[in-house]
DNA sequence: TTGTGTTTTATTGCCTCC
DNA sequence: GGAGGCAATAAAACACAA
């Protein structure tokens, strides 16, 4: 045997099987598995016990425990059918289960004591613990899987929710942009913009008198009203002259079109699934409104980028 | 009764530790 | 090098539907 492990091989067990003619009586060592047979599997022994919670002691493991007539015959005749695999009795299993709950490892002394109390071979006890550990490990893995699955499902639901919110905000921004264009202040077809600092349409054209406030006024009003110095910045301003004051986006009917920071800023932080859910990078696949301030002073501006 | 799937007991081979 | 653990596996025992 590999490893030189001292074991009782099956061949040995089967070679020492007793026969009913008593021929091998002299060399047969009574195997406890023939004495303490049980037909109860681990899955149903509790029900068969009726939920018995009594602590079984050695007195439980007497000959005649949970046996049928055939087994009694085997027992009384002191033979075991060749190749038959005997199951432990319910009480033996229960005892082993309780022992396993206390400690799932077996020290030699404990193994010997359990074997003695249960009337089993020490090796049977060791094998039972080994198989029990394997079953425990399998169950634990199933639990871990379920737990991880639940965690994943929760995160995915959260991610989906965020992406939907991202899309909603994106459409909201798109509609606001369209609204701006439709006012005539930004004339996309001519690629000109009457608004100062509109990065959607490039450098501002010559302004008509009274159509737009001065950039300095933009800065002052926007900073105090809509933006603050702690606004998230996605692009550093390269040109302080560029800046469109949200307050100046007054549409023709005189109503003020305010684009608040709370509406626009979060867009830049929504994740992109295809980008590997990297929240540290702004998504760049959709029109976004970016904020920036001049390097020398907090001159707010916003621009549209694609 | 029988076929089939599951559970339990046990073996085998390999690995690690002392 | 022996002892013990583990993974893979065999095989008996068992459960259950058809």
C-alpha cells in the first residue's frame, strides 16, 4: 500500500469473513459491525428515533440493537455475509454525531474510547469521522455558495439600479441640452453659439449686446448660487474665458433654466459595466456635463462633451 | 418488482508532518 | 518512515417512483 500506511484492507476483511460452518471460528475476530448493525441511514435515523434526545451510553450498544430477524440470525450464528457492508445503528451514529459536534478531529485516545464505547473498531470510528468531515465540508461549501450568490445578486441589483439611474439622468441632460439648443442661443447648424464659453459649439461668437452677461458676472453668480468650490471636477479648465453660467441660460420665455450641480455632477461617477465597473473613472460614452474652475480663481463653467 | 438516484461505509493513493 | 488527513472512488444499503 502506498505510503506504508498500516490499514485493514478490504481483502483482509473479506478473507476473515466467517462462515456458518464455523470453519474459521478460530481465526475470526468478531467485528463490531456485525454485532451493531443498523439499517438506519444518517438522514433518517432521527425520525426513526422519534427525535430522542437521550444520551446514549454503552448500554445502548448491546447485541440485538435495531436488528431484524436475518441480522439476528447472522449475529447469533456469528457470521457475516461476504462483501456485505454494514451500517451503523442509529444510536451509534447519534453518539458519533454528538462527539463530532464537540470536536471533529480524533485524537488516538478519543478514537479508542469511542470505539470501545460503541463496540466498533477504532478504524471504523476514524473512517466515520473522515467521511463526516467530508460531508461537513460539502455542506459548508454549499452554504458558502448560497451566501456568495445572495451577495452577488444583491450587488447586481444595486448595480442595475445605478445604471438605470444613470440612463435616466443622461436622458434628462440630453433633453435639457436640446432645450438649450431650441432656444436659439445655441445654433448647432451654424456651429456657432451666442453664449459665452459654450464648449458645445466652440469659441463664442461675437455677442449681441445684452444677450449674455460678462464672464465675471457668470462666475460670481454661479459660484454663489449653483456651484461651490467643492463641486466635483472632471476636467481641469484650460481656458478661464470659457464658462457658461447656468444662470445665464435664460430661455426666450424668460424662465430661467437652471442646471443644478446635483443633477449633473453624479453623471460623471456612474460606472460602466463594459469598463469593468470602475467607479473611479468618469464614464465617457455619453454626453456629460463637466464642471471646472479656473486655475487662478474659482471661475465656474460647464461644457458639453461627447 | 425493478430501475434509478442518493447516502453511507470503506478502500486506495497521495500528501504532509513529526 | 510511520501516522494521519484528504480526495477520489467503489460498492453496499437505502429510498422511491413507475
